[in-house]
């Protein structure tokens, strides 16, 4: 990381180190999939994340309706409460979650500084 910084190379080595240390959704790194990510398969099935948790079908509702639906909100709440799914341990979106957590921490620090 030091060498990448010296060379001004953009990287995500901090996220990689976090993942190697075993941090994952519900642990040190919360899951933001329900806010930043979704999958829509070519057959129209909409999945909450890469764990293939089906959240709807675009033949039955448009994507915005599915995204804002009670089942989708329930999945967000479950993960926010730290109740992950078995596949979360091998999440392919660790980098996304790590970056979102860092951004929220920075916003929180800015907000606290502004309140002083």
C-alpha cells in the first residue's frame, strides 16, 4: 500500500487486506447490497445480491417497485441487523461494502466536525 501511494497508483489494497483478515458482512464490514447493488437475470428474475436471494420478477413488477417493496426492505433490515446469509462469508462485493463503509465513516466524521 505504501508503494502504491508513492507511485500514486489507485488501488483497493485496504479492502483486500480487510477481506484477508476475515472481515465480512455483519462483522467489521456491513452489507450495503440492498442499497447499492442488485442483479437482474435475462429471464427477468431480480436478485437482492450475489447470494441469489430472489426478490421479484420484472414480468410482475417494474424494477423500482421491486427495489422499494416490503420484501426488499426486509432483506435490507435483516442485513443491517447483522443477520447474514450463508453465502455472505464468500461475498464477491466486499470491495463495494468496504468502500461504502469508509465513505459513511468519512461523512459521519465531517458531520461531527461541522456540529462542533
